[in-house]
């Protein structure tokens, strides 16, 4: 893959990571909006998914730097770390919104 295409893909992944942090922050902020609501029981999940989304910025940044330098090993390592991390984040954000009993991984 040409370096320019890889860099564009890495920048798109970084944009997705930034968007995930935005969504995670909104879920964390809205998790316990109404005191005494059922969602307040999931505040810990909301906080955890925010931390995971923020942690996911690191492999996304590494991916951009590695793609810019053309280092395929580091690019692959960033993908191996980042993809499962965001899959885990997706499960956590779903659990924070719906609860563990009503996970809707596939709508």
C-alpha cells in the first residue's frame, strides 16, 4: 500500500478515535443525569468506557506516526493493540447505555 494511502487511513483511524472519545464523554456525562434512575447504577461502566476510549488514542497516534514513517511493524502492532481495544470499548459503551442484560451488539 502506498505510504500516502496508509497515512490517510491512519488519519481516518485517529479521527475515529477522537470521535469515540467524544461519544464516550457524552455517555459518561449523561449516565446519571436523573438521580435515582436505573442508569446511575451503570456510572462505573460509563467512567470505565471513557478511560478505555482515551487510552485508545495512544495506539491511534502511534499508527499515524508509524504510517508517516513507513514502519510496517509498528503500524501492525498499533493495529493489533488498537482494534481489540476499541472492540472492548464498544462492548463497554453498550453495557453502559443498555446494561449487561440488554446488550445489543448486533441491532
